[in-house]
């Protein structure tokens, strides 16, 4: 039976592998098609939100659509590749930058608030205020540029590249303020821990010294003896810790 099972197993593996490849291919085609639908909706939305950029966005979609249409005549990997090419042609460059800008502006606004809220001393509050004001101006410039728009793709790419750079610079300045403030807090916490550790060590040393100076009670006659005596002044018994080791 075993010689018959081996060829059957190998054949089954080939069939399963082919089925998996076919499923992966179909899934990829579906995925790229869905991606095109999502991206198309996104660029339409961008054109509505930023009407000044609509001419450049429409030109980009007009250039990418023939690539998507060409995929209809293809099959398998060639179809997947053409769909991916269409999606990349639609979203690359200024379109992707434009789509990402709103989230970047929102994140910068939140970072400004965070810097002001976390400031631990006057110098940090001043630095946070200056960085926040710079960030506010960068946001104002970005919003003004988004409202003005761009006549074509080249202008849009240049404008958005500059806006992203300005916003990144503003965020970096705020990040430095927050990092410096955190470093101060860490140093202060470390110093506080060191003071507490020193105080604990001193208290332990003082307690040990006090124990050495404390009177001691004789274990034989219960008489109290001052610390300097190594034997009981009443019965002569040796102080326990002073007794010779056996």
C-alpha cells in the first residue's frame, strides 16, 4: 500500500499548492481592486476638502485611470501588477502627502497641548510656550497653503513637501522640549532616591552606633551595665557579645 500512497500524496500536494496559489492570486486581484475603489474615493474626498488642489488631483486620477482600465484585459500576476501600478500611480507623491497632512496637523496640535501640560518648571514652560507658538505658526501656514491650493502636480508636490518639512520641524522642537523636561524629572527623581537612600543608610548606621552605646542587661543576674563594660559589674559574667568564641 505504501508505494501507492506516496504518488497519491505527491499529487495531492500539487493540487493543494495549485489551489492555494489560485486563491492567493484571486485574493490579490480582489485586494488591489478594492484598494483602487478606496483610493478613488479618497482622492475624490481630497478634492472636495481641498478644492484648490482639485485640478492637480483630477490630473493625477486621469493619468492613473488608464492603467486601471488596462488591467481588465489581463490575467493572473500581470493583472495584479497592473492594478498595483494603477494604485501607486494614483496615490504616490503629492496625493499621499496631501492625504497625510490632516493627521500630521492634528498630531502637532495635540503635542503642543501635551508639552504645556507636562512642563515641570518655569524654564520648561517658557520653552514649551515658544515651541508651541512656532508650531501654531507652522499650522497657520499649512492651512493657508491648503486653502490656496496649487495649479498643477509639480506645484502641489513642492508646496506639500515644504509643509511637511515645516510641520516636522515644529514637532521636533516640541519633542525636544518634552524630552528635556522628562530628563529633568528623571534627574530629580534619581537625586531624590539617592537622598532617601543616604538617609536610610545614615539612620541604619546611627541605630547600629546607638545599639553599641546602649546599656546591656546581664543574662545571669539581670543587672544593668553601661556600654563600656565588657563584664557584669555585679556578678562578673562576661557580656554576651564580648564572650570569647568557642
